[in-house]
C-alpha cells in the first residue's frame, strides 16, 4: 500500500542501492535514487519502482564532491515540490561507495583522499545539508561494512573509514534524538554485486572462501541487505537507534 513517506538512497542505480529502492517500494515508500555515471541503469530502477505503484526519481550526484551538495539539495527540493508535493524526505540511506584495494606501502594519497571523500566526508555533509529537508521522526541509515569489525589485507583505509561512519552514526543519533530522527548503520558482509569489480559474485574461488568463513555457509545477496534497510525505514524499528547492525550471515565469527 502506497504511503506518503519518501526515501533518498545514494548509489541506487546498481547493487545494494537498487535492491533497497525496490524493497522500500514494496513497503509503499516513494524513492529518490542517485547515480554517479550510470543514468541508463538508474532509469531502469525508476521504472522498476514505479511499476510497484510508488513515485520515483533519479538524480545525478557525485558523492566525492561535497562542495556540490548545496546545489544538489536545492535541485532535490525543487523536484520534490514539483513532483511529490512536499519539500521533505523521511529517510536517507547513505549507500553510494566504491571498494578500492590499498595495501600499506602502495597507497597513493589521492586514492586515500578519494576514499575518505566518498565514505566519510560525503555521509557527514550530505546529512548536514539535508537537515532542514528531513522530517522529524525520520531515519538515517549509513551503510558500513563487515570490514569495520574484521580485517582483510589491503582494505585498511576502506575498513577504517567505515568504522568512522559507525562512530559518526552514534554521535548523530544522539544529536538528532531531540528531533526523533534515528541514525543506524547497516554493515553488510561480502555481497554479490558489482562492488570491487564484482569479485564476490564472479570469482568462484573467492565466493567459496566467503561461504567457508560465514556461519550460514554462503556469500550474501542484495536481498539480504535490502530487507533490513526497509525494516529500518519502518515503524517496526522505532526503538532501534545508534546501532551497528551487521548483516553478514555470521561472517568471521
Ligand atoms: P555497486 O554494486 O558497485 O554499486 C555502487 C553504487 O554506488 C552505484 O549506484 C554507483 O553509481 C554508486 N557510486 C559509486 N561511486 C559513486 C560516487 N563517487 N558518487 C555517487 N555514487 C557513486 O556497490 P554495492 O555493493 O551496491 O555497494 C553499496 C554500498 O555497500 C557501498 O557503500 C559499499 O561500501 C557497501 N558494502 C558493500 C559490500 C559488498 O560486498 N557488496 C560489503 C560491505 C559494504 P553508478 O552506477 O552511477 O556508477
């Protein structure tokens, strides 16, 4: 059943973000997704979601450019007014991201900076710019990673930035509590998407290694994550706040 709720999902053109958009639409939540370069896929997601009976829109956003967020929020607000008859969103999912292998000793500072911009600076400043646009009583979900808890050689920068996002989420849960806005992190284990060149999905040996180190004996699928994000964008999760929820089937326990 269609609700009057609206979610903004960054990186909604593929992978986990695409799945989240569909799962939110299944709950009757209208969605705005962002994409970076892939307008064709983003348009397909909009069509998928609209077929479920909710409103949807795709906007271009490069999350590595925080100085573009003010203009992005102005564009978003204008479109919300004209297409959704509101200037507010209820849910923000900071999902957009890339996985880059950066072993100590071979990490360019520019790559370190790019990862920091995408995985830490972007969630912080997008939330800050969207504060007036977020309805009180809403929710923010920041997508972290199992790699914030356990380690994989070459992912120290990525994993540390995800750990930073988890701590940020606890701080923001406290700061936004007076507005009844919940802030949580979802930390996926290894999931079969395009992420990291699609290795979890396409490399059979790697997929098997993940399955062997996961209590439930398989790699993750986008549905495993989308369902949890949809739950966090619902009243059923009203008392979950400031939490890191790992969704990994029990990886590296
Ligand atoms: P994916 O399939 O590679 O999709 C990445 C999405 O992010 C795409 O929509 C892409 O847009 C967008 N994106 C990439 N760089 C961007 C930028 N600079 N600005 C704006 N958007 C950008 O990856 P995924 O598996 O869905 O990953 C989503 C999130 O889950 C990431 O934060 C990732 O760190 C996290 N995560 C993933 C896994 C996993 O194993 N898959 C595990 C733990 C955590 P375009 O389509 O336009 O390129």
